[in-house]
């Protein structure tokens, strides 16, 4: 009785797992054009010593800077709304 109850409790989770994993098995392969571009031209275009640095510092530097500014503004706004000592 107790085992049957546990199996019935796990049944929705198993169904969800099958519903998520099954479509992944029949997906088409991912496009490789961007990957090939980065591998072929990454170091030459950015001048970085390795490919990871080329992608992160060369191509995503402005995006990273923007995310940093947004985070700084969010923290500043939260501190302002929480109030400080008067």
C-alpha cells in the first residue's frame, strides 16, 4: 500500500520528465554557422590569446559592460528604496 502510494506520487514527475526529454530526442541538430565563424576568425579579429577570451572580451565586452551598469543601478535603487539612516 505504501509503495503504491509512492509510485502514484512520483507518476506526475515521471510524466513531466518524459514530456520534456522526448522532444529533445527528436530535435534537429543545432546550426553550426556561428560556431564555425567564431573558431575560424575569433582570435584574428579580436587579438585575444585564446578563443574564450576572444568571445568574452572581444565580442561581448559591450554587453558585459551594459550588464554591469544595470546591476549597479539596481543595487543603488534597492539601497535607496530600503532607506538608510537619517
